[in-house]
């Protein structure tokens, strides 16, 4: 019998389809490449940076970009700007990604539990979350970091707490949507317990949208972290952090405007790349059946 | 009946979630023998799906009050809790849903979903053995090129194939009772017939007992040994297919049968309808629920719910006017 008759073209899985659609989006692809470059830069900073980011030289303070040996100039203590910016990517990306990841775990757990159990559990969890959600995120981050005291760890905790409510909200609404779908009842009818249903059927359907939402928070987190450092509530000097550099170079605003804009440019490039990449990912995942 | 695999007695289901309590099922008795197919026939809201779901206790417990007894394969379903209930579902009794596109999880391949179910109930089975069994199930439900279809996702298959996969999933753990909730309603007519024939064949080969919920009389006649007609949460007439179809005795069944289009013979004529509309389940009349729409209703009909009348050969009708309807 000719088996060809029944030949079906194996259509690719969900993520493969998303990946292909993503590759066809030039803007998102370019943004993703920039993000990839920044991550590589952060990882390999000690090997890429031409000079020691901590080594200052009071004779060469505030040199403009293009100075011999210092392609992007030097900062107010005579440290190489290029090296500091490269090293700064480490902290900035760390402060962008890690709080969001922590918040993703905690927020998704809260949201999924609330969404799946419904009723009183839902009300209790989500109203508590709403209390935090009511604060503007910048204000909450500053207040928390201020209360916890300066330092990177405290900044991290503050940012994590800021991002739990929005992620929990999204997780809850997606879970509520999935919970009432037929396949959850079908899973129940075939003997799956609540844990198995959450682990496989809810998580499998919910993680994508939550993850994409969390990605869009990375840029926000980075900017907030930079803001905290700028206010002296985050990373402490002499760590090369873009927000902190913006703060210390502020005094040179009138003498070397180009120089003191550089950390801001890095923050801008990174956050817009993350945003464009997330937008692309979201539209790639928005596959109508 | 001495030999029953599923015995439902005086089942009452009330939904207490809303402002008014809705009495969806009001005293249903139903016994299914091994290898027997019973069709639950009725219009939307008559309680047929609610009855079916009660057997697996699928109703949200906080918002539902269930009374009566359900015994399936010697297991008292009402007494089951937690892990025992999860174990019972899918293994002793399993269910086929109306819309396979919605009842299959879109993010897992069909093979994954079937092996998940097998390994949930039989943890000793290796992943490989479970997959082999899924393959055999796919062959059994006649899915072409089963090896490849196991890795397919629900959206990649046609409606008929999806429903076949759904049947394979329901049969994965060799259940004794199969509940089918309008399994062919979402399919087009030609596929419907194929699925019905397949179900009937599988049911015979595996000696399954089956409750088949449908609102399509033709489908009921096709698959069932017995037909139970439901109206407003009660079984108003039950009997062998032939008895119920040829000599219906409840005015509702008579009305229902006369509403069927009689092919081309009556073209040009208006279709017969049952006047009025089904009663509000939150506010049922005290007597026979069909009385307000019934031509032969008398004062007695409106006072008390009619007791079942046995007309012989298992043909039971809940109507006090069986003498008139004969």
C-alpha cells in the first residue's frame, strides 16, 4: 500500500514556529543581536576592556572622547570610560535580569496558586498583591531601597518586591483563563490531581505569556536600578554602574556634556533593545489558531 | 437489575453558586449493565451532561450539592476522596468530551497526553511501554500513520482525527465505563457516522458500558441499546431503543419524535414543534415539569411529580396518563 497517501507534513511545534516568525522580524532580530552583544560584553568584560576600570589617574581627568589611548575619554577620576562602560554592563544587566527572574518565580507562584484555587485564596492573595501594586513602581523601589539601606543586595530585594505584583497579576489572569478551559476538566476526568494539572497543563499554557511579560520588565528594572544607583541607594562606588556613573559625571555636565551622556546612551540602547526584542517575541507568539 | 456496572440512584444535583439554587438533576435513577450502551437524550439544560459529570464528580464541590448514590464497578463514587477519586477517574470510568480541540491540551503532543494518563494510573509502566500502548491505541481508533500522529499537536489534526485521539485517550487505562458527552456534535455529518461506528465497534470489542449523551435522536438510535429521555432534570422515559422510538408513551417523547423532519416527504410543510419552552430550573413547578406544555395535562399532573410507571420489558415512563398516550 502506498504509504505516501497518508503522509502528513509534520508541522513544527509551537516554539519552533515562534522562532521562525521571530527571525522574520528584522527590528526584533536586530534588537536581539544587540542584547546578545551586550550580554557577551558583560560576560567577557575583563578580557574585552582595554584598561582597568578602577585605575584612575588624576592627571587625565575628564578627557573628551577620542583622546589617544582613551577612545571614549576618561571620567572625573581619570578612569577609562570605555572600560568602565564595558564593566558597567555586568551590573546593569545583572540588576535588570536577576530581580525580574526572582520576581518571576515568586510572582508566578502566587498568581498561579491564586488563579487556580480561586475563591477566598484568590481574594486574599490578590488583594495583598494589589496593596503593593497601588504604589508607583519608582516610589516603591526608592522607599524599599531607602528603608533597607544602600547596597546591591538591598537594591535587588527592593526591585524584586516591586516586580512581584505585576507578574502575579498577569499570572493570575492567565491562569484563571486556562483553568476554565475544557482540557483542564478533561485532565481531571482522566484522573490527574491538582498538582499534576498545575505542573503540566496550567504551567505549560501559562509560562509563555508570563515569561514574555517578565522580559518586558527587564528594561524597567534596569532603569530603576540605574535610578537607585543615581540616588545613591543602589550600587556603591567605585563599582562601575551606568546609573552611578551618570550621577558622578553629572558635575561635568557643562564641561564635558558628551562624556556624561555616555552612560545614559548605554542605558538607552540596552533598554530599547530589550523592549523591541520583547515586542517582537510577543507578536511572534501571538499565533492565532 | 442484578448485573450492573454502573448504578445511579436518586441522583440530585443542585448548583448553589448563583443567587437562586438551580436544581439541574432531580432524582435520576439509571442502571447500566456490562457491555450496554444507554443514550441520554434531551434538550439543552435537561440535565443530561450534569448527570454524566456527576459520575466522575467533576462539578466544583463548593458550588454544587449532590445527593443520591452512584456505584461504579463496585466503587461507591460518592465516598471517594482525594487520591482515590483521582485514581478512579480515567481508570474505572473515563470520559469523551464534546469538543476535542478544547479538551486536548494545545501545548502537548497527543502521544505525551496519552502516555501521561497511562503513567499516572500505572506508574510501573516505562515511558517506552506507555508510548507503545499509545501507538496501539491509535491503531485501534484507526488513526492513519499512528507513529507520526503521536507526535502531532491537537491543532495539526482534523476534527475527526482529534476525536479519535480523544477516544484513544479515554481508553488508555482500560476503563469499564465510558461516558460520552455529545462526542459527535462538534463534527460534520460524514465524520459523525464514522466516529459513531468506531465507538460502537470499540464498545462491542472491549465489552464497555457506555452512557452516551446526545440531543440527536438519530445518533441515539444508532449507538444505543436503551434510550433514556430527560426533561428538566428527570428521566421521563426509559426503555429499549425500539420501544421508546416506536411506541413512545411520555407526551414529551412523543412530541420530541414528531418534531423530527420526515425527510423530503413533508417538504413545504412547517416542522412540528413543542409549544412553550423548558421550565426554569431554579423555579420548578411542583408537579410534572412538562405539564405546562403538555396537551393531556390534568390537575393531578400539576400537583405531584408523577411516579414511574412500568410498562414491562424495562420500559418505564413517568406520566400518569400512559393510558391516553398508548
